[in-house]
């Protein structure tokens, strides 16, 4: 009787451990995903507050990028970040989506930060889906110095 049940505990342990370990990795990845999303929000909003008051003809995207990189957030690699800016001369232009790509003392600026997210444990999973990229947009009313 004993010879037929030998190894059954090892088999049961292995069959239970593998799904538990996969579930644990998924929870860690979900936490990392949510933390990265929140850090991205905080980085962009903090940097946007610093570029409200600007000089004429100043390179605001460069200033914004420097502000984000100076924050040195964990899990945030600046090489995966892409910044875009659109500038509106007044509120009507903002409503009509009439923008310029270069800053020339316009009243409003819309900044979009796109971050390529790389999953930690399962490489290639999420490619081509919405979970491999974060996009955040912030609207700033500029004040000239």
C-alpha cells in the first residue's frame, strides 16, 4: 500500500506551488504597474507646476523634461519617456483645437507624456495592447514673467 502512495505528497505540493507562485508574480506585476502609473501622474503634475511661469521663446518641453528627470522617481526610466507640447493662443483656440507646435507666448499649453511600460516577469506580454504604454496629458495656463 505504501509503495503506491510514495511521491504523492511531492506531486501535490508541486501542483499547488506552481499556480501559487504564478499568482504571486501577477500580484507583484500589478502592484508595479499601478505604482508606475501613479508615479507618472505625480511626476507630470509636479513638473507642470514648475513651468507655469515662463519667459518668452523659452523651450518649455526641455524645461519640463529636466524637471521630470530631476525628480528621480523609482521605477521610472527617462529614456522610455516621450514629451509632446501643443500651444493655444486663447481659450477659443483651445476649444477649436487650433494649436501651434512651438511656444511663442501662447496662453495655454497642453503637454502629453507617453511612457513605454515594460513588464518585469513576462517579457513580450502586453505588446500591442493598452497596458504597455501610459499616456498622461496636462493643460497649463502660462504666466509670462
